[in-house]
C-alpha cells in the first residue's frame, strides 16, 4: 500500500473488535494503527498548510496586479513618459 492508511485503519479497527481486550494492549496492530493515525493527521496538517500558502500566494498576486483604469501615464505608453510636441515656428507668408 502506498502509504494509504485509511483502508488500513479500517482493518485495524475490525481486528481490534474481533480480538477484544487482547488488542487493547501494546500489540503490533495497535502500534500500526497509532502510526497510521499519526500519518493521517500529519497529512491533513500539510494539506491545510498548502491550501493556506496557495491562498496567500493568490491574494499577493491579486494585490500586486494594478486595478484596471488606474494605470500610471508611464505604464500606458509602454513605460516611457510622454514628451510634448515641439511648438511650430511662425512662417512668413509673402
């Protein structure tokens, strides 16, 4: 079994019911059951931590994204600040 403790836990519980008080002592089955319970608990904690990290990363990404319509002028022009057009020189007409 590839570290899948849930099916094993069911079997350990069935064994404990059938074995009665003998299973309540420090039997190998009881030790394995406790180990599986510990593994499942650690897996749940790791999954929850991964979800929290994913949520935090998504929130950070959303916060870093500029809101639409509020871009700075430099950003609207490809990163360059706009330059004013030169004033036309007066032309003499004969």
